[in-house]
């Protein structure tokens, strides 16, 4: 497909009352990640998702830059799948040999903010724009997204489609909840401006409700944040910290907070909970914090990483070249997640992680009032299995919402439990999950399901979550998918999501 100078189409957006037509700020902000296939229609090699676990060789690969190209693809291809930065962990990204792949990372322009009364604003962005580029563009105008995912180099379209989230109970923590306008191109190749009444269906769209081309995001005045990390030692103390009323008070006092659990299987008194917390700071508090000598952070290159290649290669070297036991080396790695240096800076401090090494990730949102029970049961099961993860288990928080139909937090507050493992710990012979890791992940998922948990749509899960969602919401999504997104639904989506029909 020939490259054509990008032009943002505004005719459809301008017809919707109350929606400001998008304007273009600059053509391309950031080049696509290296994992994304180059422009062209004939893939010369297989394409994989970010952790290398889902490998496809589609019939064709398209990298459109304007609506007309997508319309042409949708009217000429029989089966299509859409991708962004390809950071999902499961087979929603699998593309059959008879299916074309549309990669949206070149469809990535960021518009100019439109100011509203009271200091807030809206901004139109194309679906392939990276979250960090939207945040950076807003910062130049003194604006911010109210809450951010923990990763910055994923696309806006992919993050919205899967309910990708940050953390906190004081503001909308999923990026999808911050969407107030959306444009899509359906399986029939028709442009559609999503109405306000339809947005709850389309915000978390699972890549199965047409090709999302643009979204309008609500913004707030930019703000400073101050970190306030803490540590709790001893499993009894950790359990007490997860008591529902105390948890509500502790999490509700912060703009964003993530808990990391570092279990000690042999000695529960040494189990720790490390919190990475951030609160909004007034101008006066910012000046006071700087007066205390806190380091101001505006750029985030070189920040600490949750799963860096260097750390896990160090594990390999330590495990292979020293007399230390695997348990001791894992404990050393987990201990790297101690409270960080206190700092102050703009709202993008909510970017907490730079996950630059492929990993496995199972993530479930359980009702917040069952967080304590979930922790106790998981710790008990890990002791039964004698399983020590090399990375602490994570826990984030989402306030309940009526803005999405099939999110982890649709209709209820949730605690999002997450268990990670680097792919460096896969079986060295087969490349599959090691038996001990597989058993731990399966046990973790079983507990989450028993507690009414819903899986993160972009992570690894193996049980259809239909029974844990509102039946009316599930059916409404299924009906809409059948009407506008039939070409976009792969086998995994039909099996694991509402997409493709009832």
C-alpha cells in the first residue's frame, strides 16, 4: 500500500453534537517499537507478540496512515485482526494464515487540546499513538491525563481495548474511562462515530468492534506528585493492612499506589509489603518538598525497572556461578523492590515500571472487600507448592465504574492481583513454562476465579470469564460485535470473550 501523507479526517467527528473535531499537532511523534513489522503487505517472517509466546504469519500486514486505507482493507479482506505495540500476553494477537493484520502504530498523530471551562480540556489522538507521547504532548500545554497505566510505550488504542490501567480509588484508573469520544471503521468499511450511549460498550472493545481510529480523551490541569513509599514487615502485619476499612483509607489517601508482596515461605515474619505511593501536591507542597531536597523528576529515562534484562541475566549468572541456592538468589531479586528514593515531579510519575524483558503475567481483579482473603489464600497455596516467584506479586486498585461494560472494575471496586515470571525461567529445552511455574499460575488463577475475579483482557488466562460479568453486558457486547466487527474476531476471541456473537 503506497504511503500517503497523513491527513486527519474530521467530517464524521464534526457531526456529533458536543464533540470538537480533531486537529493535527504534528505528523508522527515516535517511531513504532522495533517489534512492529515494517510497512508492506507480504510478511517475510513470522510476527510475535512482545514476550515471543504468540507467533503468527498473517496473510498480509498493513500499516495504514489514513482512514481511506483502512476502509479499503476492510472492504477487500475477508478476515482481519488489529494490533498496536503488540504488548498483550495472550492469543488475542494470534493471526491465522488466511487473515490480514492491521498494525496501527503508524496511525499515531496527536491533536491539539481543546480547552473547557474550569481548566480541563479534551484531546483527540489517533489509536496508534503511544501513551507516553500523549502525556508528553499534554504536558506542553499544562495538561495531563488524570490517571496513567504503569507502562508508557503501549498504544492508546490497545490500552483502551483491553482495559489497561494504573491504580487508585480517587480517579478513573483505566485509560478507557477517560475516553469521551471515539471513531471506528466497521467490518463493512463504514465510518462510525460512537454515540455517548454506545461508549460503555466501545471503551473496552477487545479489538472486536471495528477498527478504532481516533479517541477523544478528557484531560485535567497538570499536577505535581510526591512519592511516599513505605514498607510493612511480617505476614500478620500485611494481612492487617489488607483489612477492608484500613485498605480503603490507605489507598483512598493517595492518587496512585501499588503494593508489592515479597513472601518468605520459610519465615512468615520476614514477608514484606512494599508500597509505591504517590499523592498530588499543591504548589506550596511542591516548594516545600523541593526545600527538603527532594529530587525533581521531569524526564523518566533510566528509572528503575520491574523486569530488566540485566537483573534477570544477573540471576542466571548468580544461579549458575555461585553456591547460593535458587531461593537465596530469588530473595535477593525480590529485595530490589524496596522503597525508592523520594522524589517530586509532574503527573507522569505514575509511570512506575519499565518492563523491558519479556515475561509471563497472570492478572485478576477481585472485589476489593476480598483482597485480604485473596492474599491469605495465595500465600497458603504458594507454601503448599513450595513456589517462590523471582518477582514480587503485585496489587493495584481500581474504583468501580459504569463507564465500561466488561472491565475488571465494571460495577465494583477491585484489587488487581498480579503474578509475574520472566521468560528466562521457562524450560530451557522446550521453551514452555516450567512445571513449577505452571502449577503456581494455575493455582493462582483458580483462587482468583473462586473469589469472583475477572481477568485482565491483555494478560494470560485460561478460563472464560463470562460467568463473572453481568449477563446483560456480555450479551450487549456480543450483539454489537456481531453487527460491526465480525471480520475482526479470531478463534481466541470467540472462545474467551463476548466477541463474535452470543
